[in-house]
């Protein structure tokens, strides 16, 4: 689905990252915009150099 930049910002504000299911793995929610203006939202779990990213 394509949306405008302002719609993407509104949608992004509604995404919430749940607490990590793994003890000691902090969770981060972030977005990336490519050259075409497409926005990808990702959840990242990271611990001591090991990263699991879900898009």
C-alpha cells in the first residue's frame, strides 16, 4: 500500500514494540526510507553483537 509521507508518519506513531520475549534483549522500533520514498518499519532485538531484525 502506498501512502503519503504525512500518513506514514501518523502510522509510525501508532506502532509500538512489545517488550522483548528474551530476557536482557532490548527492543528498538525504527523506520527507514529508501530513495523512492518507501518507508519500512522494523523491530530490532539486540544483545552483545547479535541482532535479530523483523521487518
